[in-house]
């Protein structure tokens, strides 16, 4: 009964109207026909108070009969409590209305005629155009679709900048991305914001990497103390192989694959060495590096053989660049990580266009069906390749050793 009375108090203040009048299907107390929302809610309140009174009387009668007819002391006590609660509930319902009406009768009105929402006022004044920042930190430039402002987002690290950049990129209704992430270092002249390549327009469910611009470099550390001794090896391999195997790209692959020789065995022993080239490919391209020995994982991983192992990785990079992957750094890196097939045109994203302007490749497509209702992540997953290619692009553009 108390809960019923509490619900009663909320009725005049908890309803929302979608139309100015209602036509009642049946009379509601004194109401009939077409009524507005205010009259309807106030009528409900009065009828509910009447119903509360009837229910209170019914409960008092039932509990009274139980108290008289039961010999149990505990039952008589429970029946008395039941009668008390019924009376208190009735007093709460009626008393609340009386108190509110005494204080101010307007408190019992429900004038909630919600019409169309007002049109937001136009932005007053010229858009805010922030000057290029000079303080150390990580930044990217963005524009507000609603106000026309052009501002900078600041982060403490490159990783944080990457995440914010992707979130803004995934919300084109509110933001336009005007630059990629870049760093301002203490004591160095601040660079201008790097140009941003617009991502492709696509439709479908939101996936893990929605908002990630696969044509822009994704920050990662590009060196560590172990890298210095590999710089000469990368330069020598680039000179030997040439073609799509530039020294900067070789260094980026070395960093991505083994953190400069720290992890020289991968894929359960199938890929080894500073560039973790597969044993199969190492044997396929060994003649290009003047090697006659049959390749094994142990041979590739041995530090004494790293110059040749890096040459073999460079030979495979060059082969990737001469395949369907082409000469784009990000596509070469994607093919090195995901195989030549990663660069083939995607049937699941055939209706989209890559941010490079070409057909969307398999490694770029976020979906596993043409309706874009299933995110890529199963047997055809290229999630790691997307991170790999954009990280390699960053380190190719920003060699760390």
C-alpha cells in the first residue's frame, strides 16, 4: 500500500506528451472524449486517490477478518500491522494531495505540452582558429563541423594521440581531421601539422579499427639500444637488393619484427632472424644474397649470420614490391606481414574505395561479408596487419637508427 501511494505521487510529474490531445477509449472518472495531457494526468491522479481509498478499505476488512478469526498471536500482530499500513498508505496518498494543494495548487498541474524543439541558434561571431602550438607534446589538428572552429588536441604520448585521432576520425558528423599526429620536442622548432589523408567513406557496423586511417602513419617507438649495431647491416642489404627494399623500410621491418634482434624466432620457428623472414622464403631468395647453405631457423637466428639474414628479408621485401602490393610503403609492409594475398582486391569491400583512391585491398577491409555486418577477425583476419603496416609506415618516415 505504501509503494502504491508513492507511485501515485510521481504520476503528475513523470509523463511526456507526443500529441496535444487524447481521445479516451472509455470514461476515466469524470473524463470522457478528447482531453489534453494536463487534464488527463490530473484526472488520473484523482481517480488513483479514489482507487487507493477503495483498496485501503478492502485491505482493512481482509486484515480485520484475519485478526478476529486467527487464534495465533503472531498472526494477530501481522494483521494489526497490515491494517496500520493500509491506513498510512491512504493518509499518504490523500495527505500529499492536500498538502500540495494547500501550499500551491499549481504544484498539482501537469502542463507538459511539448512541441517541436527550438532550432539551435546560429553560432555568434567568427570561428575560433587556434595558432599552431609550440609547447612540447603530441598534437593533431581538427575542425568542428558545428562551429567551424579549428583547434589542436594535445596528448602526452604518441599512443594516446593515436587513440584520440581514431576516435575523432570515427565521428565525421562532428569533426573533420586536419592533420595526422605529430610531436613537438623541447628545444626544437615546432614542425607544422602534417597533412592528413581523408579516410574512405564506408558503411557498416562499428568494428575494432573503425576510425583508423590506414593511409596515415601510426606512431610507435622506432629504436632501442639494440638497434645501433643493425644500422650498417640494413644499409648494406638495401645496397645489395635495391628496388623496393630501402634502408629506411628495412629498419622499420627490423623494429616491427624483432625489436632489433631481441626476438629472433617467431611463428613457432617458421620465421627467424632480425626480420623474421620465413625459412621457406629464405631458401627461395638465398641466391640473391650469395648464400648456398640450406636455410634453417637456427642459421637465421644466429647473430653471426644477421647481415645475410637481413639481406634475405630485404630480398623478400623487394619481391613483395614487385607483386600486386606495388611500391607503396604501407602496402609492401602489409604484404610482408600478411603475404601477397593481403594486397589483392577485397570482395567484401568491393563497393568502397581505399583512402589511396584505389580498390580496397583485403588487408584494408574491416569486414568479412559484403553487407558489412560481420567484423574482420576470423579466418581472414588482417587486424594485426593493419597495425603493422601503419607502424612500419611511421618508422620508415621517421627512422630511429
